[in-house]
C-alpha cells in the first residue's frame, strides 16, 4: 500500500508482531527517511502493525507533519539504534499501567497522557534512561526536565517548600502547576535530569492515567512534552506516534489531553515568579496569593540575574509553515487559524480554515491549539495566518505558544527554546 505525501510515496505495510491477547496493542516501526535513506535498503516506508484482525493505517495527515520535519531521521548510530525500537501503543487499562511501570523500571521510555499535554516519561533517578530520553527528543542536555510525582508528600522528598510554595501546592495540586524549588540534598532525581542546577521543577499531574502510572511506579518520573524538541507539543497519542514512533518503547493512549496547554511554571524561591505562562492563568495565581507575580525570575531580580527557566528564553513549537500573527486578511493559498465568530473578509482565500473557538472561548481555544497547528501544517501550506487572540486568562499562554511558533527558525544569537 502506498501513501502519497507531496513528492514522496511511503509504503505502509501491516503485520502482527506482538499479541498479548489485547486487541488494543499496536506496534509500528519507522524505516528510512524522506530523502530515501533506508536502513536496510529500498524505498522509504512506514510499517504499522496492529494486533488483532484489523489493519489500521497511519492517517496521512498524521504522517505528513512528521515526514516534513527537518530531522525526520538522524544519521547517528544512536538514532539508528533508537529506530530499531518497535513502539507499542496500548489503550489505558490496568495491564497497560503495569506494562508502563515495568518499562520505566527497566530504564525504558513511556509516553502517557497528562491533563495538559502528553509527557515522555523516564525514571528520573536512572541517568541512562534520562540520557535516552534526551536523545529520543533530540533535546539539548542543558534544558532541565520536570519531575512528576503522585502527591505532595512525594514532592517534599525532592524539594524544599517555603510557606508560599506549600500554599500553592496545596491549592493547585494535583493540577497543571509546576513549581521550581531548591533541590533537596539527597534528592533521588539525577543531575542529568536537572541539568546540574541546584533547583528542581516538580509537578503532580491531575490525569487518572498519569496518576496511576506514578502511583504504580512509586518513584519520580521526568516527563517533558512527548514531542521532538522544538516541535508542537502533543495532545493525543497520535501526535506522539507521528513524532516519536520508533524512538520510544511504549505509548499509553488515554485520549486527548483535556487542557491542551502545558503547565504554568512558577519559581518559588524566596518570592514567586512566573517562568512560563500555562494552563493556570496568572490572574488565578495572583488572586490566590493576594499579590502580583513577576513575569520571570529576571524581572523579580531587577533583570540582574539569569532567568532560571532555560527553556523559556527561546523560540520553539515550530511548525514547518510560517505563522503570520494578528492577521486580519488572508492571502491566497494561506491556511487560516481563526478565533471567534467573525472571520476576515478575505477568509475565502484560505486553503484551509480551522477555528480555535467559534464562540471565542479561550479554554476551548487552548484545548485545540496544538492539534490545529499540526493539522494546518500537515496541509502543506507555506504560511498560516493567525487571527488575534485576546491576551487575558489562558490567552497569555496561547499567545506565548503562538509567538514562539512564529519566531524565526534559524536563530543563532539566542539558544532555541527546546522544551
Ligand atoms: O504540562 C507540562 O508541564 C508538561 C507535561 C508533560 O507535564 N511538561 C512539559 O515539560 O512541558 P517540558 O520539558 O516540555 O518543559 C519544562 C520546562 C522547560 O522550559 C524547562 O526549561 C523548565 O521547565 N524547567 C525544568 N526544570 C527547571 C528548573 N530547575 N529551573 C527552571 N526551569 C526549569
Ligand atoms: Mg515541551
């Protein structure tokens, strides 16, 4: 069977490689890259296998963005070895949770849903598992990871909480809040995971699958968003497959991540500072604390200190297409990422239109954001016109992600944002 994606034709061949009596279990393997380099010769193709009688093909829309990426398949021995992995996918179930636990314990990589986005998990105390994770994501080692734990008691074994940090944790956990705190002496999370910093980012997610995995594993799990570094964050198992199939061991499919935006990151070290706008609006935090929070640790320190969120200075979430922000017109052939009930007059020029929220609801827009960016990018347009999105509430985080996606790619003066 062949799938035509632009100039390239990719073969999709299905066969059963693994069956543990579950018809949810899927494995598939990627071979070769879009330029035709092939590990083992022949034309590039994707193989997807499904246990059970039905053969499911990867949707071309899901394959296209992955294949159009610049680093579809690296040529390093490390990457070739990773591509030898058959990535299994299972719907969330008690046996999938057990399997996730065993793979994590053996130093493997497991993608799982959280309420914000899908995370790529590894045992935080196992440096070689963490190194594999960085390699699978092609993530620069200097960008530290968030340690995910099951509850506040587990978090307090990793980090030092002052009074305000404790108040925040008690109010917002489990939930989409990450706290950057002083790392405790004897913290089991390795130096590689925290990039040698003396602080650690900790989060207690509020998603039943993530919670079950963390409770079963019983140890901290580092979990960056389960995308290739610099790409749009994944909000479904299918997104994870498009980015990481062949590079990781297991994907637990728990459906779409309900929030669709990453957690809000607050540094709580003496004072509270916002390091990354996210799923909890800044106003909610400020209302709760009864005072304003500085936008970055830099602001809080009068601009004299280096910011403590290395992944935040920079640009990322980059689709292949260029994003044209605050668009009030649409040029012929552009895609339109709309917001609200009123489209631009020239919307008819658009090759494809997706509306983040026809009723102008920022919560709905957040949940759709990464999914729609991927879909429009998959349509193969050169430019995506993005209508203005208001900046209040979740709009701050939505605009942050859009601006990073719109930033020029080949930045050399500043490091690129790689979370
Ligand atoms: O919602 C989320 O937070 C998702 C889900 C999977 O939990 N995770 C996530 O992780 O977004 P990641 O790795 O894509 O983004 C983590 C961010 C990066 O910008 C990193 O620089 C920052 O957290 N970070 C991690 N540890 C830090 C530390 N000790 N100090 C400052 N920033 C830190
Ligand atoms: Mg990320």
